[in-house]
């Protein structure tokens, strides 16, 4: 009678890990209505208005770059400086129009 053995999993063929693919669309226009930017990561260029299927690490970096640019544009469109606090730091009190820090 033949002896039965449990299968040896070390000799089974293994699958290569499949890298996830993500879709990323580069905006055609920026928030000012100007033509979009060309984003570059190493030797790869991503053009405005195009959609790319990218490996996950590259897609994450491209999305980060796009979000960073949009955040920069929003800061220009909606400045959130506290003017009153800046005046206090500079030594200008409400109702005073001249800057005490300037010489002359």
C-alpha cells in the first residue's frame, strides 16, 4: 500500500504579485482657466486633459502633485491672511495708518 503524503506547497508555482493600476486624469485647465500644466515624475510626462492608467505608486504621486497645485491655486484665489493680526505684529494699531517700523 502506497503511503499518501500531504502536498508540498514549496514546489507549487507562485504567481507574481499583480500591481494595482489606477486611473488618473490630468486637469485640462487650472483654476484660473489657463491651460493646464505638464506634470513630470522622473522621466515620465503627463499632459493636460489626458487620462492615464498607472501603477499605484505612480498614480498616488501624480494625484499628490495635482492636489498640491490646486491647493496652491486656491491660496491665490482665497487668501486667508489675518490682516488684523499682521497689523498687531507690525505694531500698527487700528485707526493708525502709518507703519511705525518704517524709518524716515
